[in-house]
């Protein structure tokens, strides 16, 4: 059972804490804190009455609904809410069904009215931020500068101010509702803040559904924020390990994580970032990943240093010892650098005690690396030689093509001058044109590949034969049209009706062997004879 304290005495002598005023007055009632600092009471200045029971006019819808039942809500010392039955003295943590039903009925009754009032306030706020502007023609226009509730409530990711769910979510966010809050706790928080936007949704089912959607968004955003925060902490932890490489030896093969963790936790430069990552297993995983990356960097550094030493050694072989990588073998190189005498590769010095110690020179490397450096230099020399050979081959082919083109141009010139004909043999052409003294002929003859001069000459003869056949066909067709003879249908060879078959065959063979110039001359004589006959007839 819960013992509720009796109300303070009524009248002008009621205890009023001078600095404990908590809320504005309504119908003359104001809220105060008792002198013990633990209890609240209400005082009416107009009537002089004080009471520990909250006045009816100040009660919320759920508090008024509780008055219709015999259950009263109280708060335990640990801050949790529980319910006490005034008749049976029963106490329970869970909300009784009769209380839940009464509250839902009260909220449903006031939901429509509160929703209407909330929307009216939102519209009034939007209208208050609307400023008049003037158009170019002097008429007044309205330019809205309304700041949407979606922008004001962007923290919860809502949209339109006309959306009741957006207004409801803005109410929850303003009341400080988190993703871990229960529904009954949320109702009490909203009632303490007195935010009427909570009733913008008409039914309790709609409000509860919107409440769960709000919490789902809150949880998603909280998870994302936590993920980004953890990522930032891990990045700072990795940066701390890199900074501590030189000072604390983080990542060295001889240091275990527990040894490094003690040093990092004690060092003021790294302690805060070290403790930011709370999970010890995660810290150890980050340290191991750092050690792996450090080993990779160390291997890469050693590889680069070894490659540099090999290059320096190969350069020394070529410059100081005159090794020809294209022709000399490794034994020749060893003999050249006095491989049996290591003084060629190392420098002997004395330590503080006078003992001899061997110090590698900047060009020194072990025997295996020396052999690898020599082989790499040989491969590089072979590649360079092959590259030069390829370039030389391409240059030679380009030069030979230019020589052939120049000789072909020379032959075409002679063909146009009628000095190169179908009946001119190669040897006669060489002697007639003195080709042995012709520069283009000499250049083509010196080519190592490609067509020879005689082959290029025969190409020109093929061109002449093609043109001669075309001209011969044209002359024969012209003679046939003039009536000199007729063309046979099978092969297009001319024939004459006045000539017997054996002679026709000999004429066919003679025309096939006749060059176009002879056919042109015969056609001209025939035309002259026909014209003379016509003159005699018409004379």
C-alpha cells in the first residue's frame, strides 16, 4: 500500500516556496514545491486555497480519466511508475485494463478537438510568416516565407506540415521521446509538457502506430550515428598506433598487445583515444591489423632497397668494370670485379675495440642479388638490342618502299612518253634507258626485300596489256558499227559474209593479235575510202 500525504492546510497561511513556481496559472491555480523539496502542491491566490491534489482544471485527459477509476498512479523510489487500488490496497506494475480503457476513451474524445486546434495553430503560424510584395505594375502580391514544419522537425525526418503524422512526430521529438521509451512513459512525458499536438491523430491506435514508426526511425538513426562514431574512433585509434610506432614501438615483433596497451593507457598523448574504443577485443584486432600493415610496409621497404642495390650494382658493373652485358657471361663479370676478393664489394673498418668489421658499401648486395642484378641487366640489354633491331627493320622497310615508289614513278613517266610499250623487251628497255646509271634503278636493286626492278617493269606491262585489250574491243565495235564487218554472237569476233570460213578464222586470229594502233590506222583508211566513194556518187 502507498501512503499518500495529506494536503497542506488551506488559507492564506499555506506554505508557498518563493522560488519554486513551476507553471503558469490557470483559473488562479499555480504549481509549487513544498518546503521539503520532494512534493508538489497547487495554490489558488484568489481563494487562498492550497492542495496536494492536482486541481481538475489543470488535469490532462488521462488524469481526468483516472478519476473515473479506483486506481491511482504513483512513482516508486527508483523512478518507475506503478498503480495502487484505493479500495483493495492492491499494487501492480502493469497498467490495469480499466485504467487503459478509461484513458483511451478520454484520448479519443479529445483527439479530434486537439487535432483541429493543432492544425489551426500551424496554419496561423504559416500565415503570420507571409509577407506582402509588390509586382512591377504596382499591384500587391503575396510571397510566402513560411518555414515548413518539415524543416523544423528535420531531426525526425518528417515531411509535410499538413501531414498529421509529421506533426505527431514533431511533438514526440519536442518532448524528448527516445527509442527506448515505453508507450505509457511517452504519454506521461507528453502530458508533463502539455503539447496538444499529441492529439493530432484522432484514435489511440493511430497514435500508437505512429509512435512505433517514430521509434523505428529513431533506432535506425541512432544505429547509424553509433556506427559513424565507432568508425571515427577506430580511425583515431589507428592514427594513434601509427604515431606511437617510433615512441612506444607499436607493431614491433617483440611487443605483445598487453604490453603496448599498458603504455598507451598511461601515456597522456594516447590515453583518451585508447579508451575511446571500449571493446578490448576490438582494440587487439586493430593492433594486429596495424602490425600486419607495418610488416607489409617493412617488406616493401626492403624490396625497394634491394632493387635499388641491384640497380646500383649493375651500373657499377657497366661503368667501373666495363662489363658488356650483351656478350659477357657471369663468370666474366665475376672475374672483372675480382669476385674472389670481397674488397671490391665491402669496406673493412675497425670498431672502437680495434676489431675488424665488414661494412657494406652503398653498392653492395649478397651473391644471389649480384647474380640477379647481372641477369636483369642482361635481359635489359637484350630488350634494348631487340628494340633497336625492330626500329632499324622498320626504317629499312620504309626506305625500301620509298625506293620502289620512286622507280615506279620513273616507269610511269617512260610509259606516258611512249618509251615503254608492249613490244619493248626488258633487256632492250634497260639498254635504251641506261638504267644501270639511273639512281632509282640502283636504289631498288639494293633493296634486301620486296619486288625487284624487272618485276616492277612487268607490272607496268600488265597495265599496258589491260588498256590495249580495252582499246582493241572499242575499235572492233566501232568497225562493226560502220559496216566493215559483222560481229558473231558467241565470242564477239568480227566476220564478213563475203569471206569463206577458213579465211574468216585467219582474220579473227589476226585481229586478236593486232595492237590498237594498227586497228586505228585500218579504220581511218576504211573511213576515207567510204567518204571518197560517197563524193563520187554525189559528184
